């Protein structure tokens, strides 16, 4: 399956039935290829290493391991909380992203009103999007974050679907969803005058899991029943660990390392999330006007995820971010060899971030790029 399929989602337990069904329907317009079984016992989840993706981090190529310095640190490298000097309280912190161009409207319009007996109608509709992929995510990370500490409520929903390259009555598409809701607590501490920073994150989450590797005409035409009968959920505990070392040298270089989903996070019938080990090198030079950070990460050092393999591009993230003294932040980077861009506006009581990135939807670099638009809006005390 495509890589994006595996990067699939997290929706909160509270957002069950109806919400999940609506999101999953939006996934039908996507294509993918098969891979080995993995996260949550399915190839669709094999490549999903993060429970939450920060939109601002995506704008800088997903590279954050050595320079983590905001409310996203608990999910990338909790040691970065020791870099935070101010306090923020996001009462509402919504984010969403979707692959572009989206195939959902055309597909839904094509199958709307078709009865389960109209086999040719379904096959023709899925043929029109054969071999294409769709990814969508909706989440909320409402949190209080300050120096060395963060606590909040996480809700993250990710969905992926793939239209079969050759749709048949018994295999029109593949669809999967992973949803997590719960509490996140993260802490950090600095040693040797904060040259060495260490941190950890503990999450208690209710996970919902849905997977259908081969959707038949009958299943698509009665999708709400299909979803209900294939939905599994369970509670699990997830942990992240991280460390950052600051060197006394020009450009203030840093080394960072993190272990995500320590020991592999198990959710019983609702599947599991893989342990991922990442490393990074960053700089945080004192430029006297605003703040500049840059980072290059090598993710999945132990090659747990099948799609990374021996490809240097698929393991690599690179990003640069510049915060102006007031209001505006801009970022750019490379994610799996593809360019990324981001911008943010901070108005004290509200914050807006947008980013664009491209993710490879196959194990071969450059073969199947999946273009994604992401948006975050937060309200509170920033």
C-alpha cells in the first residue's frame, strides 16, 4: 500500500461512529499498493510513526528532533521543552490536512444513488480514480506548555484510502483509519547549565481502528454497516523519550535523538504503533533579529518501517524556520526529497499556521508523490 496509507490517523474515542464514518467516506478516492503487515496489523499502518503532526513542523520538512522548541515537542522530542522559556495555553488547537488535489467529491458524486446491484456503475466510478491515493487528518492538541512541562488533551484522526489499480466487484479499494483520544503529559530537565536536555512523554489513549484491505461493491454500498462491524477499540499507554545536547560553538549547534512509541505501543484488538528511533543535527544561531533555527533529521534509524529501506531520501528531513520579532514566522525544507513551505501568524490570542509538503506514497523515491495541504488554528494565550 502507499506510504500515506500507513500514515493513517487518529480520531478520538469521543469522535466515534458518525464522525469516523464521514471521514472514512472521504477516503474512498484513494489508491495504493500493498506492503508488508505492520502497525495495527495492516500494511496501511506500516508507515505511521507519529500520533500527532505539527503543521509548523511540516512546513520545515518535518525536521525537529534537534531543535524542538514549542508545543509540538512532546511528539517529536520531549527534551525540547527545556528550550521553552514562555508559557502558552491553547484552549483550542485545531489542525487539518488533506492530499491535493482531492479526489473525494468526484468519486462520491459518481457512486451516489447506485444500488448494490449496479456492479458496473461502481467499477466504472473507481476506475476513474484507479491507482490514486487520498489522505486526510483532523486533530486537536489543546494544551498548556511552559518551561520543562506540557499537559493537554489530544484528539487526532487520520484516514487513508487507495483505489485499486484494477477495480473488481470484490476489490474496489482499500481503506483504513486509526483514531486516538486521551491525555498527554510531558516533562524535561536540563543538566550542565542546560547543555544536556532530557525529556519524556506519557500518553494514555483510547484507540479506534478500522481496516478493510479489499472493499467489495456490497461493502461500499452499505458502508455504515461495514464500518461498524469492522471497528475495534482499546486503551493503551504510549511513551516517547528524547535528548538534546547543545555545544558551545559558533551557530550554537545541537545534537538530538528521540525514541517514539517506546517498546511499541500496543492497543490490543485496535492494533499497535511501531517504535521509531530518530536522530538530528541542528543550529540555533544568535542573529540579533528574530530567531533562526535549522535542522536535518535521519528518521527510522533502525529501519523498522518497510518503506524507508536503504533510501537516504526517505529517511531524511531538512528544514529552516525564521521567526520575525513580531507576528510572522516562515519556514521551508525538504521532506523525503520534496520541497516544503510554511508560514504562521501569531496574534497573541490566536495563532494560524499553514504548510505544504509532499510525501512519497511508494517505497521508491519520486514514483508516487502525494501533495498535502495543512492548516492549524489555535485560540488561547500564545
